[in-house]
C-alpha cells in the first residue's frame, strides 16, 4: 500500500473520531510525519505506532 493510502486512513480516522483527533494534534511534528507512513485505522493503531516510535527511537513499523 502506498504512503498516500496510509495517509488517507489516518486522515479518515482523525476526521471521524474526536479522541483520535485530539491525540494526533497533541503529537510533535516529527511524530506526525512518521505516522504518515504507517497503516492506521483505529485509535489503538495510532497509539501503538506512537509507542513504537517513542520506544524504538524512530522505527514505528513494528
């Protein structure tokens, strides 16, 4: 799947879910850029990707 598709999934999530939107806008810009390359469909996906990024020092693809 292309990064454009990943970005659309994230966009749809933050448009449809207020909690996801609030969580996303609280993130630093560098984390948001990394999230554009991850397949995210749920708040859990979003939180897991951010956790992996913060724990692993940059690799959020698991």
